[in-house]
């Protein structure tokens, strides 16, 4: 939907790095589950997204077990979670590969949640952000830890309009769940 000025609609790409994973012996990387801390932090990420009014219209999630578990625990914090698409291409993807998947998102989606892995997610955020509010860019350059959330805003008619250097990094948060 266009705003009153006739400009392209404001869109948001919200990037969530999966929560802390376990390293069980003899388990393939793709199959690694969340660690206890990850099972605490993923719901905190869901609450943080809701509190920041960053609930997505669609979520794209890596097929890795730890990413899917992060999604399940985060989305359980919302009344009605949006649709999710698990996409194998998001696992161990480069920034260019991640952006190619984002470019396929339907135009009616205004807020997209992308759940995946480093270093690809961190590099994607840095590539897309032309600028950042406060110290957000420096925070991502320093460290984009597990459960980190980065929100980027930009204007465009379709997701294909999102290009490197074309977005504003509006926030970076790292939610942590309380130990019980």
C-alpha cells in the first residue's frame, strides 16, 4: 500500500540469528538442536519482536533443526503466528544467496522475518545497511551473536527492489531468557 505522498511502501526485513545450539557428538551440523540457553533465549526473541512491533507477515527459516526450533519457540509467544516457509537454501547461505531468496518474497509482504545462520546473516545486514541509527552498524560489525535481531527498513514496490546499501538499520537487540 502506498502512503499519501505517493512514495513506495515502507518495508522491513527483520533478521534473527538462531538461538544457541548444542554440539552433540556424532550429530551432523544441520541436525544440531538448541542448547538449554537457546531454549530460553528463543522465546525471549519472540517476545522482543512483539514488543518492538516487528511481527512479520511471513517468516523464511533455514531447515536446520536449531533454526526451526528457534522459530517454533519464538512464534509461540504470539497470538497468531504468520506463515513460515522452511527453505534449505538459507542453511549456510552467502549474503548473495540470502538476498536471492528474499527477492522471491511476494510484494504483499511488508515485514519479513529471516531466520538463519552466521556469517551469512551478519554479512547480509552489513551489505544492505547504507546507514544505521545510533550505534547499530558498529554493534553488528563487532558481534552478531545467537538470538540477535536486526531490523532494516527501506522503501520499495517489490522485494526485488532491496539492494546492497539500500536499507536503514533501525535496531539491533540481543534478547536473553532468564535462567530458571
